[in-house]
C-alpha cells in the first residue's frame, strides 16, 4: 500500500472529463489525469492511479472539460490588432498599399507595437492559443510582451526593402533582427526566425543574404507566398518563373521554410514542396476576406505536405481565434472538393496543434499531450448549452463555436488563464489602451 511519504511529488495534476492527446487517431481518454512536474508532462494515467502515485501542490478538477494540447497559431501580426476593422471589404493590394501601409507609416512605434501585441496575445490566450508566430516591426517589443504574458512564440523579424519606423532598408532589418536573435538565444519562450516579407518586397540580393544567414544559424524562414493570383502573374513577368520556383533557385526552400497562404498551388508546386519539406501555413479567414483564393489543404495533406493553421493579423481577419480557423479550414475543404469527408474533425485539430508545432520546428516539445513534452494545455468547458448533447468531443471542438468556452490555459504548466480570466495580463488596461489608439487613429 502506498503511503503519503511514498508518493512522487508533482506540481500539478489536471483531472478533466476527457483528454484528447492528438497522438492516437480517434482516441479520447476518460477518467484520466495529466501529471505535471517541472514544466513538463510527467504522466498520463487513470485518475485513481495518479492520486495513489503522486502528491501534487495543486489538483485542478475539471469534470466537464476537454483537455487538449494548446493551439499553435503559425502566422500572424499581433500588433495589427490595433487596426482591426480599420479597412475592410477590399482585395489585398489596395488594402495594403492604400490603407494599411500609409497608416502604419504614420502610427507604428514601440508603443503601438507593445500595446497592439498585448491586445493580440490576450485574445489568443482567451481563445486557446499557447504558441504563436509573429512577423512585425519592433520585434524586441513583441518579445517583451511574450515574456510578460508567459506565452510561447516564434518571432519572424521582418525583412523589407522600404523603410519603416523600425529600420531603414533590408540590411538594417537584418542587422537588427540578428541582434534580436542574439538577445533571445537562451530564451525558453521565444524562438527567432527570418521573415522576408515576400518575393515582391525583397530583392534578390537581400533574399540571398537571408538564405545564407538562416542556413548558418539553422534558423527558420517564414515568407508570404502565392497569396494571390496577381502575385504569380507578376512573378512570372518579372522573373520568368513562379515565386515558389524562385525560392527554390535561391535555396530558400528547406524543411525550415514556412510558406504563408499558398492559395495558388500547381502540381509542380506540390512536387517542389514534397522534395524540399517546406511547410504550408494556411490562413483561411484572411484569404477569404481579402478574396485571395483558397489554399488546397486537403490536396497538400494527401501529398504528404505538412499544413498548419494561422489567423494572419486581426486587420485582415478580423479575429485571432484559431478555433474559428479550424472550423473554416474543415468546411472549406469539404465545400471546395465536394467531399464531406475531406479534412475531418481530427485532421483539422491536428493542423492547429501538432502540425503547427512541426511547422515551427517544435514538434518534439509541444503540440500533443505526451510524457516529456512541455505542459502547454487548454481546457474547454463542455457544460454549456451549445455543447449539448456531447456525443463526440472531437467533433464538438471543430464544428461548434467553442473558443468562448475556454476555462483554463497553461504554458509550461503555469496557468495563464484560469476560470476564463487572464492571470498574467490586465484585461481592463489592455482594453483602455486599445480604445485610446482607436481615438487617435480613427480621429485623424
């Protein structure tokens, strides 16, 4: 018989109604607990056994909740949350060139990025995201906001030819990005990637430099790619080839490359992606809102290409709710293919969890509930009216609007959301700052 002195010490035991580990197809665990020690998952076992074997500082009893891996939002621009709803109902290039870029030129500053990033992180935490990728100006401010919140992230520092409030030219962007890389080298929460914006905003010399430096540092590259048909036409006119082909010629396509959007995909593109191991970051909401096209996610997945999900920025979405992207990705695949079985519920959830972790190079650390991985977890309350009756938790997570039912969220076993409330950020302060920016920007 095990006595109190014989028990192993744990930091936290979470005992939910259901556990979805994302490790076994269709598997939903009942009457089980997750044991957390020193930021990582130490055990997954029947609750009765966990209580016999472990003594924990805290036990969270969540009998009406589904426990699952935290969501991984692979593409976004968190600070652009301050431009949510600023310019709607227009295609990508007019949206960028006539509205977003001029507004950014006038208003973007360290303060703008800090306040906007906190707003974005708060929204992501409250809707289930435990890890996100960000590409925006003043990434040092993004890193500071990440540390303050306690969330996990990849920062893809931007590289562009034109000046901004943060940098003068591509060399300056790269220089400042490398400094950030050095500052974050030992950061447990922040990874750094190169973020050349697109082939049409970065010239050949700068692209070559990015590829060389990323190779030396074994760092990822994230780039907007094949976002619109116009981008393809312009690329062929200027370079004599599709943008994806150009990247391949420069050696920019590897298993560390993250291709955001990819709404325009040919059979030759699929072959190239298969050969290189590059990842696709599917952003269904912004692609639809900007009328950019549809990423053929099912075809890519069937070809063995890793497809993850992103929200893009709130200026073009207008939401950072990744559960909404999960829902839309599944529905688009069915509607576009005429196949109701295309991208089933579990596949859609994989795109937002383990596939996202793989795209960011962190599949050995996060993205599923497994012993030895970081305890980046979320609990979704299934006692709500819109969740009744509950036949299949996997289905309910994808086909109902469940983000608002998030009750708890942990990163490294630390509660960042508890009982639906932010624990590390001040919600009222964030809202107040957002309203102040709306008055400044909207009044000018």
